[in-house]
C-alpha cells in the first residue's frame, strides 16, 4: 500500500482536482453531456481518425429509414469552416425516428483526440401529410404531427451552438491540468465559465487489477437533492443487511474548505466474497453551476465498468474470488486520496 500511495498524481474531474496513484488509469467507459451536447473522446492519430471518419460516413450514407427504403438516414453534410479535420452530419436520430427528429453529429480530430459531439434538433421544413396513408385515424394523427412541427427548424441555431462549444474544446492528456476557467472531461477540456448544464461520469481503475476503481459523477444540472448521503441511512442500512454487509465508517469529512459526507461499507454482493464500497457526496443540497453535486465511489472486489461484451466474452469471464484490496488496504487508499479533493484554481 505504501508503494501505491507514494506517487499520487493530480487528475482533473469537471472543475475539481483529486490526486490518484499513478497506477490508476482512465477507463474508456465515460459520459460527458456539456450544454446539452453529448461528447465522446478517444485518443488517436490523424491517420486513424481519417480512416474512422471515412468508415462512419460510408455507414451513414448507406443507411435508410425503416419502412422507407427511398429515404436516406443522412440528410446532408453541413458546410462549415470551423472543423478543420472532420465533418458535421445532419442525420436522423435513429432509423425509426420521425422525419423531423434530427441529430447533428460532429466528428473531428484535434490535439490528438477524436471528438464525437451530438446534439438533437427539430426540423419540420420537409413535413407533409402522406396522401397514401389509409385510415382516417392515422391521417388525423399525421396531420396533427405536421401542424405541430411544420415550419419549425432548430438546425441553424443548434448547429451554431454545436460549433461554438467545439471551438472551446481541446484535447488533453490525462495528467494535464488546465489553468483557466473550464470543465475537464475524459481526454478533453471545454473552456468557459461554470454552467448548470454539465454532467460528467469518469472511472479510474488500478491497472494491475480488474476489481479496484474510483468512479466520479459530476452533475451541475441536478439541483438540490431531497436528502443527503447520511440522511439516506434508513434505506442504506437495511440494504446492507440484505447482502451481509456492515458499516465500517460514516460521517462528515473536512477537506480543503469542503464538507462532503462519506459512508464506508463492507458487503457480500456475491455470497462468500467480501467487497468494499465507499461513497462520498459533496454539494447534495445544491447541485448547481457553482456547487455541483460530486459523487465519488470506490470499489474493491467488484468488476470495473467495461464496454459491452459479447455473450461469448461474458461466458468466459471468471468470477472474482477475492477483493484485491482488503479492508485495511482499501481504507488506507481512501484516506490517502480523499483529503486531496479540492476545487481547481480559477476553474469556475
């Protein structure tokens, strides 16, 4: 444990910093929704990106809407001068979506990172009643839909918003700590003051284990919660008993002018296998731009989050027999990491 905690490295989580052991690596399973835009990132070379972009465009161009083989899934590639390496696709939300439900999909390469940014928009400019629809009930339903959405076109303003956020976005190495206002996501940074439209999920796992991880949930849009972590004890304690669990510690922490609540638990989610689940909550009573809700979960003995596996891959997975870090080691790691939690200077 001394070796694990002797080399702590700052990581940027939203607009906060926390120091994790260098041997913890960022998980590809992540979420970022910033100002209504869903953002996915992946480090890659420009050649890799251009091959990816070519395949994606071919996929979009070959797709058609369900039940309408003559209607393409991709409406057009939006003209723009702001994405130097990439495209913005105006496509349907999905193959079964109504014609007015559009998705603007920006694929771009910047600073060694592939950015995929999507934003939904309504475009009813092409709506019309299908004269071949049989049955007055269906005709009336279609007519009401046309009346509701016809003439509405959010694409221009949504496109401008998408490009504006992209222009404030840059790639970022995991250990790189920005100095100006903005929010950190996996492999990226979006410049700008804090907003109440920031939702980030990140996971870091121990590179030498499949069951040790820290998971971070950063939410500025959620608002005040009905109760705090400690106030939910009435439901947590019975749930612990159902999995032969017990509380190791709970209470309020004092760290860097922050007062988060913590709850440390031992459980047996899989009978006979002790695992450790520790939770910290900060700003449960606010959840806004200046004081976002931040939830930190630590797990030892539970398999780390992973991309969707095939049935064959799931079948070959062996169950975890024992937590890599036991009670004392898990608490020691938690108590080394959590006191480093702080607001990033000039982040807000």
